[in-house]
C-alpha cells in the first residue's frame, strides 16, 4: 500500500495533475488479457461454471481463500506484478473495489474459458470473450481519463506492461472438445491453426491500436502433457501426440506473427514467451526443478488426478510445491513462479526477442 499513500500525499501537496504524472511514472501499470491461466477472479462476478471460487483453490494464497485464480496460490500475473515492483497485484476488472487511485495500478480483464475465437468456450455461456476484454480496456481508459486527464492516461497506457495468454482453449474447449466438433469438421489441424493465428494477429493489432506498447504474448504450453490429457487420451502416460502436434504448429506461427507485427510497427512491441519450452523443462526433468512429478495433478481424481474438477472432494497432495500441476490443466503456484522467473531473465530460447528485465532496463532509459 505504500505507494498509494505516497500518491495520496501528492494530491494534498501538489494537486491532481502532478498526481497522475507521479502515479504513472513511479509505478508502471500492468494489464492482463486472456484465459484461466491468467484470470484472477473476473469469472467470480459472472454466471458461469468456469470458476475457481471454492476450496481447495487458493489454499496457499496469503488469505487462504479461493480468489478465482486457477492456482493453489498466486498465478503468473501476480509474479509479474512483483517483478515490476508493483505494490499489489492488479484487481479483476469486474471487482467493485477497482476504482479511484487503485485504477492506476492497472487491471486484469482475463476470463476463464475464453479463446481467440468467439465460439471457443461456448459451454461456459457467460464469460468475457477477448473482444469484450478489449472493449473493457477502452472503458477503463475513459474512467482513468476522468481521474487524471487524457494526456496522463495516454502516458499510463503507453508506458504499461501488458500480458496476453490465449490459444489453449481454442484446442481443448473447441477443436478437440467433442470428437467431431464443428471446427474440426470445417478445418484440418494445420488449417485450423492458420485460421486462429490469423485471428490472433487481428487481436494483437487491436491491442496496439488502443495503446499497448509492451506486450508479453505467451504461447500455449505442451497441451498434450497436462494431467487431463494424460488421463483421457494417452497410453502409458505419454503426452497426447495429437495435442502436442497442435501446440507445435501453433507456437512457431505465433512467433512468426510477432515478428511480422513488430516489423510493421517498427518497434519491439510484442514479446513472445515460450511457455511450451518452460513447461517441457519441468516435464523432461521434474526433479531438477524440485518437483516429484509433472504428470499427476495435486488436486483431482482418476488417473493422474486428471479427471473432472478440483473440488473439496478431490484428492489433494499435502505439499503443493512439489507438483508441477495444481489441477488437471493449470500449473501450481511454484511452477508459475518458475515460469515468471524465466519471463524475467530467460535466454532467447525462452523469450523472443528479449526478456522482461531487458525490457524494464530499456524502458527506464526512455523516461
Ligand atoms: C468476434 O466478435 C467480434 C465482436 O464481438 C467481431 O468483431 C469479430 O469479428 C468476431 N470474430 C470472428 C472471427 O467472427
Ligand atoms: C535476460 O535477463 C538477464 C538479466 O536478468 C540478462 O543478464 C540476460 O542477458 C538476458 N538474456 C537475454 C537473452 O536477453
């Protein structure tokens, strides 16, 4: 809370316009878009089944309560907030507590179940699809503008760090949802990937148009290796070849559109995060990262604890820190912290064209 108190003092001493300037400079705002890997509670405010609002979710969170994060504790955005020196995590955009000075910290617009395509996650009914998330960001900008004026708002938005995580659900909650989904009848896998990548490019372009200047874009993890797929599709605990093929088609094409967009814009606005490689490291050598398993989820039931939802009735591992997966689809808090560490200081194998510490160093020189 310290920096809010500092800002409050400026209100008294120097007047509102200076507050905005100090607020924007002292602390870089952070905005998050995407799906359940980065949702921190928006879905708790919606009528949907895609929610992490009950124990044992949040069992290791500081408050020991379910927050809407699909994790036992913090998720990746929380660790990124910490890495950029934010006083606290961003609030979910739908949280009524997100107003006044707190808006200047940023906001999280993510919603579990969504994808690149509007028809991804339709079974979850009432979720915030990506174009709606972008509209909410524009609405947010108007609210901040009323608070600190249009010029300071533009500074805050252009100076912000943005994270977007999309794509996994376009496979697991769309193309592969039922054996003959509409999309899988319409497209073979390579053409489907081409299609969703071309749609993703439009979304990224739109993010730039409405003000984003530094955007971390995560690829999908190794989709075929999550406990849910091991339980449903694999033989002998090997990663599902079909979903691995999907991830290995998607991720390189994502890096390709990042290159194209950056060269169109003439600046490294978009930064690719190779979450596939980060996860594969855990999967190939869990012990090296302090995990006893990267196959069995900590919370769940059935083979690999990969069937159904994580609920109070599920198996629950005693030490969450030694599991790479918290539930059938989502990394544990400790896995999230390791991924965030790679985002911050990973080599070019993990971060294209540069890591977050390089971004922070470059951008601090600009101001
Ligand atoms: C998804 O919906 C948005 C509006 O909500 C629209 O602009 C966009 O074109 C749609 N995408 C596709 C692929 O239909
Ligand atoms: C990433 O960040 C670290 C600083 O933590 C830096 O030393 C390193 O050179 C960077 N790696 C690349 C490939 O940019």
